[in-house]
C-alpha cells in the first residue's frame, strides 16, 4: 500500500473510543496501536465473550492500563450499546459474524449480528451523540454472492444512510471496505501453516486462477484510523492494496509441497472486487485510497478536491484480478514473515 497521507492516530488524543468486536483480530491490534501511538482518554472494548476479554487483559499486562475498559455486551442489544457509548467520541464498529459457510447455514444469526447489530450501533450512537463512527466492511460486500457479503452490504447502507438522521449535530458515519487480512482468524494463511505443521502431503487449492486482495492487520488498523481523520460522513473508503494469487501463497508457504485442486466452494468468487463499475461513477482517487462518495443532496466534493482527489475514469473497476500491484516472490515472503 502506498504511504498513508494521514496519521489518523493524532485524531484520538483526549478522546474516548469504543471498539465493538474489540477482542477480535482487528480490535486487539487497533487497541494496542491506539494505546501506543495516541493519548486517548478512555478505550472501551465491547464484545460478548468474557474469556477473549480476559485473554486480552492478560496481553495488556496484569496491572492493566487504566484507560482500558472491558464491556461485555452484544451488538444485538441496543440498550447495552447505549450504556457503553455514554460519553464516547469515536466508535469503531468491528463486531461481526464473518465466516461465509456459517452465515449460509445460520442465515438469521448472521442477519441479527451484522444487519440489526449495525442498526443498533447507529441508534445508540445517535442517541448518545458519538461524533465519529467508522464501520468495517469487506470486499465481499461489493456485488455480493453470499449472505455474509450481503449482510455487510446492508450494514454499509445503514451506516451511510445514518448521516441523514444526524440533524444539525456533528455525528458522522462512514465505512471502510478492504480485502483479506493476512493471518487473521479463519484466513487461509493459518490454515496452510497448520497443514504444513501437521505434515500434510499436499495443500488444497480451490482454483488455480483464484486471486484475492491482501492487507496486513497493521495496514488495516492504520487505514481505519486515517479514515476517522478524513471522514466527512457517508463515504466508503477503499485502500489501494496488492493482490495475490492463491497458488503463489501456497508456494511461498510450502515450496516443495504439491498442490491439490479441490474446487471453488459455494458462495466463493474467483476474484474479489472493491469498487464496482456502478460505484465508480461516484468514486474519487487519492494516492493511497479510493473514496466512494455518497449520493446525498448536501454532499460537497470540496474537502476531497482540496486533497487533490480526482474522479476515476468512466467504467473503472477495482478488482483483485486486474489490479496492477501484485504480491509475489520476496515481497510475499516478507509479508508472510510479518503476518501475525
Ligand atoms: N479478517 C478479515 O480478513 C477481514 C477482511 C475484511 C473485513 N473484515 C471485517 O473486519 C471486522 C473485524 O474482523 P476480525 O478479523 O477482527 O474478526 P474476529 O477476529 O472474528 O473478531 C470479531 C469480534 O467481534 C465480536 N463479536 C462477534 N459477534 C458479536 C456480537 N454479536 N456482539 C458484540 N461483539 C461481537 C467477537 O467477540 P465475541 O465473540 O466475544 O463477541 C470479536 O471480538 C469485521 O467486521 C469483518 O467483517 C475482516
């Protein structure tokens, strides 16, 4: 990814910050970076499972950081969210059910957390006057073919439309959309690494042609923080990140292991897209990101024009197979060494 134009962590000094899903892969790294790089007044981790929170408390030292709070709660419970959001300035919404097959098998569970949960975050933020809300989305929400992607698309729409409900108050909602996170729970990297450690004789490959966008956890965290600094309310921010071929990934993890084609799974795409042709009509480009602007009557292009943003060409599409930036060879090996 090109160097970020903005260090968003300056934005958090003196602020009270709540992270839904704060005990997940993204949340833990976000909280660790926030406490190290900024001087927030308070950092609240909001999630359901006490054990994950306990483990996180251990990770942050037995004595703990007095700014850090652990709030047990479910995004399905609006009242609980409202209690947690009192006196909060910034909310990062990372809580989600994100396992594609689990969402297909348990559709209403996925909808309750990802869609009604989004509605609850919006309601609670509006009621308590949280100034900035950034919701994490995924490339699977662009032209979705599985319920996880569709639920995140619905969530994106809920956050964007929420800007129409803010009235005269300085309460803004935006979305960050990115692709696979190297090394996150359930991703293909830990799967391949586990198979290698268990002495597998071959690595399963769904399709030789398959490509994915790829971002490190730290890049994702830094990108989200920079969006808090930039957001006007209503944008979908998309980072410029490299693509990789799944076969190259398998070869980089286990160069001598044969690969076995197992076929694409239901609900999986061969390639992912982050800016569709239809989105492109409302998309502007900055050195490190695309910004899909909302279709609000009151939207003004001025803040992004001031940053030098220019519209993308007609018919533009940002997809993992036509990307111009590829993770291969040494660069891929370096990424794998740092993915944790
Ligand atoms: N990982 C990726 O490759 C990737 C790529 C693109 C976008 N994203 C998005 O990034 C966000 C964070 O992903 P992640 O990788 O950090 O996921 P993760 O490791 O699975 O963490 C999910 C977090 O959400 C919490 N959570 C789940 N259901 C909840 C509920 N109903 N109420 C409150 N908290 C709940 C979980 O804790 P409890 O179970 O204890 O509640 C956990 O803290 C998600 O929105 C995901 O869609 C991820």
